[in-house]
């Protein structure tokens, strides 16, 4: 079973490497969205520093949504998805590996770029560190939520319009916690991180199963 899981992870990483332009687009989009906010707000360094965490979180949220829209598209077209649904491995375990690889390939670079954007917005080092921690905890939840709805809408023709409408309300609580923690008091930071971590654990436990059920409904 472990060997099959390793083979599936290798397959996912090779698929991501083969479609390297799909990996580049969310990163470029993330940087562009974050960089355009100062042009819209104007020359107000204090205001930019205060809202920097919100800007970066919104850019990360939109980039995650952009990358997750076609999460199962290539697998459905190549027939690999049918093999997964009828294979020997538990489908929820396969989906967890797939989403984990997707998060590592697409959200990992966004988190690595975040310190540079924090410096660009003249954020304090402590705030940049908190921002990175919130992204590490929050972006996996975003990927898991997006994967479940992407699976449900896999065969819909207008899913590129429908998927954002379905996902955005679910993303709002994560966005509120992620941005609020950065500028909160120490006691509020601890509580916020604990709550975000609990949400991540619950998402890891339940959302792959929900994605499996949604995928079966979407395929049929």
C-alpha cells in the first residue's frame, strides 16, 4: 500500500512538472495582485503597512482559487481518474496525497515569496513571521475546500464561473482569521492560531472524504 501511495505521489509531481506553466501562472498572479494594491491606494506607507497582511492574504486566496479550478481536469481527460476511483487504494487517501502535492507545488512558492512582499510593504519582522504561519495553516484548508467543490463541478460546462461563487463564502472565515491574527494582541494570537490549527486538523480529517463523495457524484 505504501508503494502505491509513493507511486501516486510521483505521478502527481511529474504531472505538475510537465504542466509547468500552470505552476507559474498562480505565482505571477499572486505577485501582481499584491503589487497593484499600492498603485490603487496611493502613497500612504502607514496605511499600506496596516493592511499589508490583508492584501497578501487576498492575493494568496485568489491565486489558490486560480490553481484549484482544474485540479481534476487532466485526470478526467486521461482516464486516470477512473483508475483511482476503481483502484485498490482508499480513494480518500489518494485524494489527500493529490491535494498535498498540489499545495506543495502551488502554495509553497507563494509562502516563500511572502517575506519579500512583507519587506516591500515595510512590515515588521514579527508580523511577517505571523503572516507566514497563518498562510502555512490556512492555505491547506483553502486547497481542501476548493478540491471538494472542484470535484463536485468536474463535469459542469460553466464551472469556471460557478466554482468561485461556491467557494468564496467558504473562504471568508479563513481570510478573517488569517488577517486578524497578524495585528492581534499576544493572547489573541495564541487563540487565533489554535483555532486555525483546529480547523486545519478537521479539514484534513473530513474534507478528503467529502471530496471523494463529491467526485463520485460529479463523475456520475
